[in-house]
C-alpha cells in the first residue's frame, strides 16, 4: 500500500521534520522564559504556587498545552498508521473515516440529552460513538472488494452527517453553539493537567496493544491468502486493530475536539522520512504526529493576532498542500482507482409507468406544499384567494423542486462519470466553498445584506470550482483521474467546512442565521431567485440529457469509449464541470447540504431504470420530490418554528443512504469489482 | 408592531410599545430581562427563518428586522412596512449606537418624546453609575462567557455594546483585543491572567444553572487567577451582549455592583 509515497532520499524530510519540531520547541522555551524565570520552572511544574500567577500560567496553561499537543498528535498519528495499514488504504484516518465525528456526536448527544452517560468522564460516550462508526466502516471494508476510495467517501459522508446532526442540536439548544463550534475546531487550551493525565495512560495502553498486534499485523501486510495460510484470524485482528484506532481517536475527540488530518499526514511523513517497515511506522507516525501538532500549536500561538485560531482548524488548513501532494502521487501511481459501477439489477418492468407515477407524486406533493399547511387554527387547506400565503409558498416550492433536480442530476453525473456509487455533490467541495464565502463575509462585513451574501456564496463556490478544475487538469483524466477529483473535492470540502466553522464562532448572533442557511433552508428564496433556479434546473437537465451518449458509454471504460470515437477524458471533464456548476447553483440558492444528490440516483437505479434518459428524468423527479417533501415537513413539523429542508433531508436521508450502502451485495454492491 | 430583531424588540419595549410578536420569544425571555417581554407575546419562530404566515395573522403595523437579515424584504413588505435595525455598531461606540437605534425607532414609531425621555434617563443613570465607579475607584474588566470545558472564554469588547458601556463607565477593557467585527473573541482562559487587578464578569446562562460553578470547580488555573483569588468575579444573569440600551444599563449596573464589592473586598 501507498508505495507511491515512498521517497528515494529520506534525509530531506527528516531534516525538515526536525527543523519544524525544533522551531516549535524554541518558541515554547521562549514563551516559557518570558513568563517565568528559568529557576522557577521546576517548582512551577511540581506544585505551582497559587499566589504566583506566572507559575500558574507556566505550570497550568503553557506546559500542559504543549504536552497535550504532543499526546493528542501522537495518538492520532498512531491511529492513522493503524487505520492505513488495516484498510490498506493510504487515505484512511479517523477524521476522514468519520470515526471522530461519531465520537463527537455521541458526546454532544450525551451532553444534551443523557448527562448521566458522562458520569465516568467524556471518554465513555466518545468511545461508544467512535467504535460504532469504526465497526460500520469495518463491516463495509470486510465485505470484500470494497475499494479504499469508497470507504473514504462513506467516512466523509458520515462526517458530514455528524456536522448536520450537530447543527440540528444547536437549533434547539442555542446556548451550546459556541461550545460545539469550539469542539469542532479543536482548541488545545489547558487550565491544568487533567487532560494530559487523561490522555497519557490511554496513549501508553494504545502503544502496548499496538506492540502486541505488530506480528499479526505484519502478516496482514501480505496478501489475504498468504495470511490465512498462516492460520490467522484476519477478521478478528482487523477488528481489534480498528477498535484500538477508534479508541485513540475517540479519546482525543472527547478531550480536545476534532483535529483533522494529523493522523492522515503523519504516517506518510514518517514513511517519507524512511520508516518503511510496519514496526518503524507504528513508532514514527506517533512521533511525527505529536511533533507536528506541537509545532503547529506553538507557531500559531507565537504569530501575533492568530492566537485565537483553534489548533485543530489550523492544522487542517496547513495540511492542505501536503494532502494535494499526496493525492497527486496516488493519482500518478494509478493503483488506487475506484471501481466501476456494476450493471443494475433486473430492469424495471414498465419504466414509463413508474416514471409517470413519480411525476404524479411530485405534482401531488407540490400541490400539498402549496396549499396545505399548519396555520394559526391548526391544519388548513388554502384557497387560491389567500394570495400572500401562496405568494410566499410558491418560490419555496419551486426553489425546492429546482434544487432537487439540480443536485439529483449532479449526483447522477458524478456517479456515472466516476463510476463511484457514493459520489455525491456534497463531496465536490463546491458547497463548502459557498458556505465559506458567506461566513467570511459575515465576519469581515457584519452589516452586509442578503444580496451581498449571495454574491459571496457564488464567489466561494467559484473558488472551489477553480481549485477543483486545476486538480482535474493537472493530470490525465482517466478513471483514476475522476476519482482524484472527487477525493480532492472531498478534502477541500472538509477544509473549507472546518474554516467556515471557525468563522461561525466569530459571527455573533448571526451565526445561527448562517447555520440555518448552511444546512439548506429555502426561506430566503425570492420569486425572481426561484425563477432563476428553475431556469438553471431546466438547463442542467437538458444538458445532461444531451450528454446521454457519454453517460451510456463512460461506465464501459475508456477503451470502449475510444473505440466508439468518444474522447473519454474530455467527456468526463465536461460532465464533472456540469455537475459542479449545478451543485454551485443549488448551493447558492438553498444552502450546501443534503444527501439528495447521493440518494435520488441510487434509488432510481435500484428501482431498475437503465437507460441514461430514463434514469436522469427519474432521478431528477425523485430529487425534486424528496426536497419538496423535506421543505414542507420542515415548515410544518414544529410550527411556528422551521427546520431547514436540507437538514431534514440529511437527517432522514443519510440513514437510508447507509442502509443502501450496507445492504447491496453481489455485483451491484458499492464498489464491487 | 412585530420584531424579528431582538434589538428592535428591546427598544420597542423601552419605548412602552409591546410587540404583537417577537422572533424566538422563548429564548428572548431567558436572555433579556430588562425590560421584560410579556408572556402573552407570541413566538414568531426562529429569527433566521421567522414564520411569515403567523406574522401575517398577527397583523402588525410595522416589522423590525436585522439589517443583515437574508429574509426577503419584499415578502415582509406585503405584511407591513419594514424597518431595518442595524445590528452592530460600525465606527460608533457601542453606547452611542444603542442610543441612536432607540432614537431612530422612536421617530419611526412617532414616539420621539418618549425616546428622548428614555435616552435622557439612560444618560442620567449611566452618569450616576460613572460617579459610583469614580467613588469606588475604577478597575479594568474582563467581560465574557466561559466555555463548558472551562478552558476557553469568549470575551466581549471592541466596538460592541460591552466595549461602549465600559467606556462610558470609565472602566478599561482588560482584554486588549483584537475583537471580531461584532465585538467578540474566543481565547484560552490564561488570557485572564494578564491583568491581575481586573475584575471578571461572566455571563451565567440559564441552561448552565449551577453550571458556572461546575465549570470552574476543579479548574486549577481559574483558582490561581489573581482576580479570582481577590474575589473580583461577578455573574451576569439575564444578559445578552448584542442588545440595546436596556441591556447596556442592566450590564452597567451589575458591573458597578461587582466593582463596589471588589473595592470593598
């Protein structure tokens, strides 16, 4: 695995790592010396005199923070190395796999609804949540034939789902907003040694268990057949190792929050610095991870004006160049391509009939959304004479239909061009780019109005699109290339999302409004915007239908396409661009998140639609139906309050998506070869 | 009139006008106590997505909405004339901003005389508080909301309301900043160690009742803070840092009370 990341001469990476850690240490010493005379350091560490605040700051804030950074980074490094080895997946890591999100979610849920679960400290619910996700991921991976990319994408989807549920929790518990945002951004500030003392023994136990697992794990590095021949119980070893990684990640998430990408980067840097064998990697990945997080944290505190940025968020941002580099190498090695989608199951008996039913259902749903609703006197059916109500409702209904069509077509295009069944518009990073644009505006110019906010969203989406296009053009765009675009987009999305979270924490009262938009509300749609949305949806649908030949041929592979005189690379690029543009428009209008782009095409394929034209129309109708229903429910479930349509669709839709993911077996299953 | 903007609702109540509806009314009653919102005032739903249909049914003659709101003004205009309330002081000090928004609402509601009266009374009260500050001897002040972990604190100041009130009281903000555009910054608890003389004013949220004590219990750094050791800590109850003149005075009074007990202690 990951041989593509090995570097010929490990001296340079070693030197660079050493210099970084030395810089961090230098900064720490400087800060410590500026706080407290050196001769008082030891007494301040042993028992800081409460009467001397310098000793307290040195012994209870500066030093514990440095130690926590080292411990948390090491735990994540170890967890990352274990994940990557067990899944044979160079991109696996607790944050990427959604394990940290699971821990965080369980913690939020426990804090809000089950405080009793916290009786034994935050570690218990955190581990439960992390372990649950880990087992889910593992059951996917062990299904056999599931590609690394598919696993990473499912993990990222779980991560997005976690963020949505956190947003839902915050809507009903506003006082927790700052706390949850701080958690998501990973703040390392300390006020004593509790966190360090909590982490240290657990990390030590992790090392011990990892040491016990080294021999079986080394054999796991061989092919499955070879390892089985040696009498290994593969499943058990994998499960244990994965639970260990989840435990480490959960412990970190419980104490300092989500710290992205350290666990992903550290093992690769360790390898680049010459740690080739597993036992070397299991030793050096934690060391590199700890050093990296420590240095990042120290540098962050030393740059004037940046001290308020939580370290977790900063480390994600700093990892971006490393990640892009990593993905280039993986793409170039060409071995990590995601699998093609198999042929659908038995074709639908009467596709035209099903399609007609879908369209009729959409018409009924639209009528219900327009005319029926909770009012001051309970449930009401409006007459067309109640004009202002209809005047407010139709832009939302039309907007929901249009956005549903846009994301469903985008999802279908992505799934067809990448051949990856978990490909979803949320994973392009375009949505998070738009979210970042809006939050940035809210912080820089708090008084800007709604129209400016739309422009900012568009600018953010375009920026993400540009980066994505750059990634796509930087290499040949074969099947692996499309995967690379998806992975790059997903990574970009996590980073942008993290940044937006960070900015949200600074947006004051406005944060809630931003959060509502970011979770997909149709509330701010004006009649003219709704008409624009409808126009865009129609255009995208027509363009998608016009590309039906490509959609039919691309899944068959580039050779077939070339044989038919169609340049596969250019076709893919065009379709990806169309998908990204559709996502961008939908995002700007109704916010970035919903799993409809993932769900609608999947459901349609499961229903047995085969030809691109039928599939696309059915998917678009399904998408519109789902989003219209979610919007209507969101407006009426907790009248006079409202739940954003995208959030509702996510909360209801994600379990369905995971169920689809887990239930399909055989040739049509996710990522089956 | 109805208010989707909390600042607008607070100002209207100060002018003796009870809104027919307020966005997020339940949470408003938790966070804003001065002046109190009558229990009978219905909830308009969340301020980020108010329920237009309920708003319509309430037949307001005016709708107040935050200037930054993404709610479509044309939709609101079908219900009633819309007045946009600036949410954050820009350039102006927080105090002048608060009096300015009140006067502005006074003229919109044709209650200029009432507005003048309220502002004059507020100026009088803040001047009296300023005298008490001078008598007790001013201290620098941290104003913030401690995170549930007890490891971070969101501090207020800068061009926000708190910054303005501290200025009027002749109290220096103990945190040098920088603050975000809305007047907040989230920092580590060790930031409170910089000014040993300062008093610390913490917002105590109703949801965390008993929570503040629990948050700082066993927090070694908190116990070591000079301000804490001197007992210069005050809890701000029922307080919202993005409110108007009523919130400002409510805060100023609590701040001066803490100052006086700190000076005595």
